[in-house]
């Protein structure tokens, strides 16, 4: 049985944001061109998006990248683009005070706490 190198189910940062579908086999050298990692952060999975270009890729830690052996790799990116409305979250907490405080943030970058809570901070 083949070992998975990265899986969206394990960490949603593994798949480059807005990746297009792909299914095929690539050599380690070909696959390496689609892998994103940071040598200076051995255990970090980076956040990469391809919002403005039709491509695909994976983000892995540099430690995982170093484990890749020469050979062929089966690659499956099963994605689709849908034309839907944007969902928003809203919460109003009633108060006895007549003043209103509003906190705002966005949720378009998955699993990036420093980015997502910056609006609230």
C-alpha cells in the first residue's frame, strides 16, 4: 500500500489554495516543482494560494520533503470550482448598554490564526 505524503484531511494547508484538479504520476523531480516548503522552518507547513493562476500544488514541511525518495509518485487533486454566494457569520450579543462595539475579521485563509484574528485584535 502506498504511503500518503500529504492529505487535506490531515491538514487543510497541505493543498495549495484554489488548486485545479490533477490526476497522474510524476517523478520526484517533477513533483518537487509543485511542492512548497521552507528550509529555515523544518516542521512548518506553509500557506500558499494560486488564486490568480490555474495551477495546483502541495505544501509540506521541509522535514517531510527531505524524506522523499527518487521514483514515481501518484498525485490526486480532486477539486472543483463552484459559483455560489459568500457565506458570512454574524453574532449580536444583547446588552443593557446603548453603545455598540463591532469586531470584524475575514475567514478566507484557513488555519492561520495570526492572520484571522488580526481584525479582532
